[in-house]
């Protein structure tokens, strides 16, 4: 009877295993894509900040930035 039950349930067990593996793969793919999106966004954000920092409007504050960086290092 045990043998019969195992044989009858083997297709279901295989289906569940395939389904579980597929779900895990999908989650890993989503995680990778999400991390890539975050990296791209972060890089764009940093580039835009660099452009702002080096703009003519902020050049007068360069001294203060260097001064504050020095103060932070002293701490």
C-alpha cells in the first residue's frame, strides 16, 4: 500500500518541486533586477550631485566645504 501511495503521489511531488524551484528563481531574478535599478538610480543621483557641486553658483561655498571637512576630520 505504501508503494502504491508513493507511486501515485510522485507526479504531484515533482510538480510541487518544479513550482518551488520556479518561484525561487523568479524571486532571485526580481532581487537582481531591483538591485540593478537601485545601482543605476544611485549612480545618476551621484552624477547630478557632482554637477551641482561644481556649478558656478556653488563655487563661492567651496571654502566652507573644505573647512567643514577639516573640522570633521579633527573630531
